[in-house]
C-alpha cells in the first residue's frame, strides 16, 4: 500500500442501528420495519424479507402535482406523512431530515459526530420523488468501474469500496413553470461592404414583444459544497418522478433545502431572463436579417407561476485522505459518478520518471 494509506480513514462506516426508519408501514407478517428496495421497487421487511408494493391495486402511479406559487406560503404542504426531525452538522453545516424515531450516529456527508437535532421552520414537504433505481450493491459496482479508470487515483480508494459504505440520500430540487410576456427594444446591425473593402455595420433600432412558456426551470435546492459537482439538468430524469409518498423515502435520509422557495424563484427568474435574452436576440437576427444585436432592453411579466419540490436520489461515499475529505456521489437513477479523486504522488512521479527515461534513451540513440 502506498505511503499515506495508514492516514486514511473512511467516513460513513456507521453501525447499522437497531431501530430502523419507519416508513409508516409495518410488515404484515412479523410487524418488523420495512424499507424501500430499489432493485424490487417495493418495500422490503428488514426482518423476514417480505415484499409489499408501495401502491395498492386501487391506486394510480402519478407524477408530482404542480403547486400554485402565489399561494405557496398560505397553502404550502408541510405534511411528510410521518413525524420528522431535522439534524444539523456543526462541521459542514448541512441539515438532514430523518424520521423522528431514527437514531443519528454522525453526519452522512463528512462523518463528523458533531450533529444535533435542531428546531427549524417547517420544511415544505416534497411534491414528488425520483425513486432509487439502483441499490447499494449496484452503486458500489458503478463506483468501482469508474474509479478503476482513474489511473492516478490513490490505491486506497480502489480497495476500500463496500456496499455498506454507501449512504442513500435524497437531494432537494425546485422546478418552476411560468408564462412570460416580454417587451423589448434593441439595436441591430447589418453587415455591408465598405468603400475600402472592409466590412462595416449599418445600425438601426427595433422593438417588439415576445411570449414563451417556460416548462420546468430547474433550481438546485442546495447552495453548499459546489453542489457535489452534480448537474441536475443533465444527471437526472426528473420527468420520471412519482407523486410523493413517505414509503419511497423509507431507509434513506433527505437533505433539507438550503435555498427556500422565494430565493429559488429569484434564481429561476435570472436563468429564465438569460434564456429569453438569447431567444429574443435570435428572433431579431432572423426577422431583421441582422448580423449583430446590441443594447437589448427587456421587461418581462411572469404569470401563472407553478412550482414543484422534487427529491433526487444519490448514493454517497466519503474518504478522508491525510485530513482532506473526498466525497463521491453515485446517481441513484442511472449510476453516473461525480467527485474529485485524490491523486497519488507516487503514481504521477513514476509516470514522469518513465517518460524522462524514454526521452533520454531516444536522445542517446539519436547521437
């Protein structure tokens, strides 16, 4: 094993608690606790392995319902289905939501034992869940395949992977729908050949209106840790969400959103404005046969605003290498891996030395 490996310890290796998360359903056979099994897509009893469907035969599998933004503060849903508690980590600042009866042994993100239950403003309950489709074993397999391809990665990370080390967490995400009505004015330039042969622009002004419906503008519900290098737009199939049920969360923790609804909407408007600027610019260039657009000024009215709070599934594994934390996530839907790997100085040095030796021999034989 390479130098420094004895200074590495794995975070997240916490003993399995005797009391499991209560999904609100007990096993009809033994009255044991049941957790959601991603491989089966059903609830599994932790005591006798009995499987039970989340939905009854009379229930339909639906997607998250769009909520009216205007009345969110008055009519927002805070019912999670079972009693919850919020736990704050003093080390990394994250807040996680657990079932009230669930024991907490440490932070799932940084391994710190400096965690405590806190009183917070009621958290809005999610409207939908993108359920786990990969279990911990499959997540470990995807991570091993990914890490083996990182040639300069430290050996310890390649030999310290076990399914029990992976912790399932749901990440919060907002989406917004809105109708937009935009008025604009701008200058546009049309290129022509000048008297000396050099291209020049002839400028003119224009104004107009533009309408567009925005469907599912995504805003990350987190504002910490570089958001774990995840691109929510690219990494998750949010259209495949299911209407929220506590059973889908059984056996997993939920990261509490650190970007609240109103702040998320402000962020969404910035993203929508950038999108509208691009589309209005393209329209002016197409309609005016312009080569450039400048001094674009827009005023946008947003109406019929709807929102959803979705939960997105990830498996998390953490390592501490020489006092520095390295966190990796495995997408619970498709198995894609994100994270920055610690580089092994020994491997880099050996490659550099090998290149220098080859160059030296090449120069020697060229004499």
